[in-house]
C-alpha cells in the first residue's frame, strides 16, 4: 500500500484557487448554448495541449477528449465534465455575469469544466499514476433528445478512447460547499414523454349517438392512467405519471374528430421504466378501443436512469472520505431530475457524484444561480486523487 501522502490532498490545490476562480469566471462570462460550445471547446483544448495531453477535438460535435498515459499500467479511467449553458437571462449581478443576452451558466457547467481542468493541470504536472486518464469535455448535456453524451458515444468514444470506468459530477444546491453526496444504484430519474392522439368521429353535439366522442375517451384515459403507478408499481419503489396537457375541441356544440394528451413519465429503475411504457401504451389503446376509437401513441424516451455501479461508487466514497473527511460525505437522496451522463453508465461502470454548492445556493436553472467557487479546489482535488488511486 502506498502511503497516503503519495496521493493528492486538498492542500496541494490551495495555490491553484485563484487561477481556477479566474478560469471559472471567464467561462461564466462567456456561456455557449448546447451544440454551440466552439469557443469553450477551443479554450479547454488549448490549455490541455499546453499541459502535454494528446487532445482530440470535435468528438460528437464540440466534444474534447484529452488523453494522458503515464508508466506501464494498463488500467484506464475516464472523467467527464459538461460545458454547455442555458437560454436564461442572468440576474446574478456578478462582475463576471454573462456577456451575452439570454445565455447563462445556470447549471454550473462552467464549474464542472473548471474543476476538471484543475485536475488536468495537476495530473500532467505531477504524473503520479500508472495507466491512462481520459478527460472528457462534453457538449450539449442540456439538449434533451439527442444530447452530447449520445453524440460522443456515436462518434466512437468507447472505441477511440478505451477506458474501464467513468466518473462525473454535478454541483448540488442545498448541500454545503465542498461536501460530497453519493449513491450506489439509481440516483437520477429517467425522463420520458408520451403523446397520445385519440381519433374518434366528430359530429353535432346534439347527436352524440352518431359520433365517437374523443373528449370522453381522452378523459377516461386520464382516469385509467392514475392506476399505472398505484396498481402496478411496487409500493417501495417510486414513479410519476403526469398528464400535463389535454386538448380536444373548440366550441360547445361540436364533438371534435380527435383529442390529444401530453404526458410526463419519471422513473428510477430501468425495469419500472419498461413497465410504465408497456402499461401506459396498452391501457390507453385498450380504453380507446373499448369506445371504438383508434390511438396514435408516441412514446419518446429521454435520458435513461442514472445508475451508479456499486464498486465505483464505494471507491469514490473512500477517496472522498480520505480527502475531505467522512463527515463531509453523505448518501445522496434520489433526484427526480435527469442527466445525460446516464448514457455512459449504460455501457460502462462508473459513478455520478454530487458536490455541494452551498445551503443557500439558488436552485439549478434559476436566473440567480452561480457555481460556488469554494468548491472548485475540492472538486479538482477529488478528480486528481481519484485518478491517482484508480491508477495506483
Ligand atoms: Ni447540469
């Protein structure tokens, strides 16, 4: 066993604090939306090249992968940071607030990118590991649908930059700066949407017997869907089915031809996700069929569940406890938001960690949100020590 002081400590990053803060403020002032991260990618790639990484640009769009092999070790680790901002008008009044109208780093991806750059500089300078580290700077996390993680995977991420396990982090408003929240197994929800069109037969409101009324059918579907979670999901598990929109008809004296429902579905378990899709689809079409109507059901899968592997999560927990002390590492509650890091975890073992952003931090995607600079060196030290321990 290598003595503990051979691995990165928080104190090793004290001298980097002002530089990391400067980098974070630069990125914060210059936000770029999903698929537009050209300048952020260039900024990141130039630094990584200067530090001696083998840098590949334009992986799945504006993605950047920096690779560094030290020693003869055969293990390989990947760490991912997301780079994109959101279409929000910033209201923080910070001197480093966004220079661009309607664009803002309201999810802290400026901090995630800075943290990984901090670790990158340290690892290239100290080179106290044996194996290969892959630093993945990902675009378009916020895109929904076809997002940056999927684009990088489709562009050969796993084949071109092989690695054994992957780690990532998101800042966590509500937890103290510099603390860690971790969870084995499901952490963040799968987010799916469903559009159901009910095709009936329109006619005069006074002669309903000559019609197939899609409004009545749509209402019956809404009621039937209330049984999906309550009658099909194990009560120790959780899921959400919300009908967020119901549209049909324009006036009082006409039965319309069709009606339309829009539904949000959230789940924390891939099997439950499959069950929800099967039940919603079957129930809606069966209800409509019972009334003599037809349905078009468009079930769109968004990000899958973030499922952290146990070995990698417990490894990260050990490293974090060594770094900041066990009192600053806790079990993360389930988070109903979604995250496209889940796509990596469908193929590779790994863990998505949460880094405290302050108990008084505005929530994510708020126009007053700001990444906590106090967490920058803790994040960078964590990625550095995790890499050194993984590739020891
Ligand atoms: Ni985010």
